């Protein structure tokens, strides 16, 4: 459990690459990390995104919009996946 106690944020948006997101979700958790998927919720309680390869739905309930410096500092890392996620 190399990542035990570490908090990891991963940005998520439409047209994400499913294998990349699944890898982050499962491997970081297997290593003991507290994994959070973040997006801009636009005032909604959650948003559902679709992957680019399989159109797999993914629900996100956490926003980075109003994140203060203290909350941001609680993350060991924020990952910006490649492809359309980083473009959005």
C-alpha cells in the first residue's frame, strides 16, 4: 500500500478515455489512495459523462469550482488526463 493516506484528484470530462480513467480508479485505490474525481458541476449535484471508446457513463459528484487553497493543498496530486479531458 504505497499510497495509503494519500488523496488523489483526477479531473473528468466528456469523451474521457475509459481505460485511462479505469486504471486510475482501480490501481490508485488498490495502493491505498483516497481517489476523487473532480469536474466543474455548473451548480448541479452531479454530472454524467460518456467515454470516447465505449460510451461508458461515469458520474461525478465533486467539483473543483469553489475549492479553497486549504482543500487544494490536501491533495497529494491532481491528475489531468490526456485527450479531450485536458482540452475541456
